[in-house]
C-alpha cells in the first residue's frame, strides 16, 4: 500500500492543509476521497459491465451497495470482531453520524461507514488525509456546502441509474440523457468548487479537471448541447387590439452546425435508413441511442468512481453531522493530536457519543495518562459512569484512528495497534461455559492474539466469581498484560483489592482513577486519581427502590391485591 | 465498419465509440439481428412477389373467365329458341287444351284419318307431347308445369304408340314391364313422344333470360355454375319436344266410391284420353273409358294393376282405330 501511495503518479505538488501533517495526494485517476491513495477500492472491470447495463436499462437496485460491499478498504490491523459489537459501533454510526443537507437527513450507507470505522487504516498518511479534509470542511463552510451539493447530485444519479425512480416511466433516451446531464453537472461542481481546496478535497477538482480536459467530456457537453439547444428560433408575435395573437413571423433560425452531432436533414434520414438496414429501428430515438452509447462509453470509467465517491462524501458529511450534534449539545469535538507512546496523553471534555441521542444532558470529563503503556484501574459506585467512560475511550480511539473527530473537546491519543473491548456480559444460549468461564476464555484468547501496543478495555474483570479467587486471576491478568505494553482500561468493584495494589505499587504502569463524588455522595461523572472506598450500592438500591422498607411495602401491596 | 452516424467534425475516438456501439448491438445478438435484417428484406420481397404472382394469376383468371364466359354465351346464344318459334307458340296452347279436356266431357271424337292405319302411323310420327294427370288436379287450375313434373312415360304411352299384338295378360304384362323398366326399349318405342316435363325442364335454357343471366355473370364461380347448369339441361330432348305437333293427354277421373284400391293406387275409374292436333288446334281423338283391375289375377294385380289397366286401355283405343302398322 505504501508503494501505491508513493507511486510516481503524482503530477502536482502535494497540497496540504496548513494546520495538519502532509496529506499524501495522488491526483486524477480516481478521487479516492476516503483514503487519498488515488486507487479505486472497487472491482472496476466487473462494475463497468454492471453500470453499463444499468445505464442502458436500469437495474433492480442495490448496484452501488453490492459494489461497495465487495470493496477493498484500507489496510488495517484491527479486527472488528474484537470491539465493534461491544462498542455498539453499528448503533453509533446510525445515531451519531447523520448525513444532513439543508436540514434534511439522508439515509447513508451505514454498513460502509461501520466498516470504515471498524478498520482504522494502518497508514497514518490516510488518517492525515481524512483529517485534513475534515479540518478544511469545518474551516470553509462554502466547501462543505459544495460537497453537500455534489452529494445530492450523486444521490440523484444513483437513484436514476439504479432505476429506483423514473425507469419505465420515461422515454429510455430521456432517462439516459438525464443521467448524462447529472454526470456533467457533477463534474462541473467538482471542478469549479474544489479547485481552491488545500486539503485532500483538492483531489475532487483534480479528478474533475482531468476528466474535463479529455475528449470524452467535450463529447458529453456537445451531446447535451445538441439535445438541449441545437437550434434557436426568433419569432415576432403580432398581437391584436383584443390581446389575441394575430400571427407569427419567423425572424431568425440558428442551428449549431458546429456541433459534431449535427447533421443535415438528408443525412439524418440516411442515418435512420442505415440503422434500419443494420437491424435497428427506423427512428430518431434509435439514432440518439447510439450517440448516447458512444458518449457514455467514453465516460463510464470516470463515473465508476461516483460509486465510492458518494460513500466517501457520506463519511465526511457523517463526521460533520456528528460534530453538529455535539455542538448542539454544548459539547466539543476535535481532531486529536497523535502522541508517541512515551508521551503523556490527555483527553479533555471527553463524552460518550452514544448518549447524544438518548440523554438530554451529557457530562464530559477529562482523562490524563502518563504514557501509552499504562494500565488504568477505574473504581467507583454503580451507575457512576465507569462503563460509559470505557465506551467513550474506545470510541474516541476508533474515531481518532479513523481520521474523524473524537468525542472530546481536545487532547491527544496514541495510535494503538489493535483494540480489544469486553463490555458486554450477556449470557448466550449456546455458550459452553458459565460467565466466568467465558470471560477467562476471552482473556486467554486476548493473550494469544494481542499485538504489542494495543488498547484493551475490560469492564468488571473477574466479577463472575467470589472476590478472593477473582482477585487472584485479576492480578495475574494485569501483571501479564504488562508484558505486551498495551494501554489497558479496567473497571472493578474489588475495592479492597484495588487499594492493596495501589498501596503495594508492585505493578509498573498501574494507575488508578475513581469516580468523583459530590457533596451529597452522588457521582459527578468526573474521574479523579485514587481508589474508591465504596461502591455506594446502598444508594443505588435506594434510588432504584430496593431498600427493606420499600420492598416490604411492595410485598404488602402484592399480598393485599392477591387476597382481594 | 463506417457509418453515417459519424462525421468529420467528430473526434476520432468518439466516432470509434459510436461505431462500436453499432457493432456492439450487432454482436450482442448477432443471429437474432441477422435474422431480423433478413426478415426485413425477405418478408417485403415475398409479399411483393406474392402480390405480383397473384395479380398475374388474377389476370389469367380474368382472361380465362372472359374466354369461358364468351364460350358459354356463344353456346347459349346458339341454343336459344326465338320467342316466335312455332314450338314455343304451341306450348302456349297446352294450358288451354288441358282446361278444356278436364272440363265436362265433350264426347268421343275420332278424326277419320286416324282410322286409316297408315295415316294414323304418320300422324303419330308427327311427335306428341304426353301428359298424364288426375282430372281433379287439372280441373282445379294447377299449373301445367307442376302437372308435367309428375308425369312421365308410362305403360299407356308405350302401349298406345306400340300396342301389343293381342290383348292377353301375358302380352300386356310384357309391355307394362318394359314401361316400368324405363330402359332403352321404352325410349325407342316411345321415341315419337316426349314427356311434357322435358319441355318445361329445358325450356328456361332456350330463352333470352338465360342468356341475360350468363352475360351478367362476373366471376369464375358463377360462370362455372352456369356452365354446369347448362350442361345438365336436357336441351336436345327439349328442342326435339318443341317440334312435337300433337298433345296426348290422359286424365284419370276420380275412383269409384266403395271400390277397392290396389296397392299401386289403381282402382276402378274413368280415364279420358285426348289427342290434340296443336297445329290445327283441334282434337284428333277423344275417348272416355272405364278401367277396373278386377280382371287381373291377384298375384299380378298387386304390382301391375295400374300398368295393365293403362296398357289394356291403350290397346283398346288403338284396336278401335284399326290394326296398327309396324309399330316395332
């Protein structure tokens, strides 16, 4: 992949956003807005036939989705199965990456977006490219607006090409001319609106300019002019005293004889005759159909990139939609700095994006770590926000390494080689072991496959057995993980055990955070160094109505109802 | 393959793609398109060829029709009998004589020349139209054509023109069987007489109306039908019958009451026989005689009662006129 990125296809000097690391750009052949590699992720040879057929007669729909489902993403060391479901990644994409244009939300290809997030690119230049595009889109609303208009045009093109609407209702040539018109408009938008971009967005203009400079595009323009404005007639209309039209006078008739598609009347008739002799219909529509075919054949290779361009734009518009959601909730998002492993990292204003859609108020917090290879033990009361913090950290890592805004007002992260998240502890009917057994099997698998420098997030490790035996396994896991130098986040209710570890200080890199409690002993959803002294289970029980008095009251009411 | 779809103003690459578009369409379903092209030229060609062939056939048919029609017209024109023909004029007298003879019996008549055997023979050789009918039918004014249709050469006519040598049952029965057989012998022995039905069957084909109908025919099917009809018409017999100068009419009066009717319908009754000279417009012979089959043996009477009575009556009338002359 690196070879691809450094291939000598670069015609222009790399255009970079001034505030961000250099984004590697390769122009012309393919816009590749998502990765900036200049290579299509699609199987173009197969796709060309499908698109040509769809152009000719419409398709049953799903052409774009099927092509994208088989697309090749950027290389990634991450395994989606290790974290996607525990982080509710699909739900996150659906709820938190809305694609909105002019206040109207459009259904994006969430499957593609989820795949992108589940596979953060290994190549940091791709991440830089994405970050550069996003930063410029934020800085220059006009560019965002232009990108939205391109997105609308592409959606219309996809809808018309896939036959979702219009096919069968219109004349076939009219539909195909409409498609060509959309193609023309899209290239005009790309070339005219993105030529001033300094980030990877410039690729759009470069791509469009490269196409516009070719014969195929000129032929496309000629054909559209031939269809729409081949001749102009100037009339003089005589109107009588009663306001009625009395007559017409033809002043001037101009035909665009320079148009290469223009032919004399005799030649047009002879063309129809020729087509008839060759087995086609004797009609003007048949003539136009072949002209359209000739033009589209030249354009089809360029239009194939629209298929990935539309989801690439969704990637950026979804990120901008996420930013809009956060801003509406009074929260900040940012493109994080990437710190080396040995440097401290800090996330300020970190929030859980999954709460944006369900909670009226989301409380951000700050998290600071000395360096990457740190094991952070988080303690605190139930419902104090420990698991939400773990989700926030995991999603921030995913989004940051995908080149998107992270759910934090600012900060830095360290690129992890992999991500393993164990938050869910649901019981499945087909599992072979109990809760502890399943957890231990996942831990064993973790040690078997976890690469050095990864990020591990474990919620309430070893909580499925008695505390004394669980603590032994807990300590063993924490010690052994240190050998792989991961960044580990673990929550636990083994408070005495955590306090002992803190007091003994035998495990290097082990740090402690606890849920901050307010004056009323209620959690503030902030985190401070140290180990919590209580889980405040009693308070939680009281809040949820599980005290002795409340339970007695419930039982009395129950018995009375049954007796009556 | 060059195409008129492209022109010099087009970029060569565009022209090449348009040409490929044409070829692509052809390659996509080459046999189907070849078949379509073939049909586009073959079908109109076949239609044109068939039209030309049919028009030629039509011309030939028209020529053939005209030729056949002309031939038929000539044939019909040649067989027409002018309205002023004596035979046709005599036909007009038949109805009047039939009415007269079916009225009150006017008494026996025998012209003297009939008593001369040789003159009788000459008279009968003048040819006679023969009609036998019930008296009541003739009296009630039935059309003579209808009566003629039910009349044919019978035992009376045979025995009148060619009487047996003697009036024995055997001799009479021989004659009757000849009459019943209707074979060539009957035709020969009655060659000087013609059934009146022949006249009315053939006369329509000998008049101007028939030629007019032929001339009006304008299609082959009608002409063929007219040809067939003309061929079936008994023209020679009719033409010969029209030359007859005599009218031999036999009228069966109603049967006697309380009499037994035989299986063939014969019963005792009176029979009128009239021989009219149509040329002179006078009767040559008139007789009224009673017949009764009771003299016939029962075994023979069952089948031949009417024939034997008729033949016996004819023999008796000829006997009254004198001995026949070389009837055979």
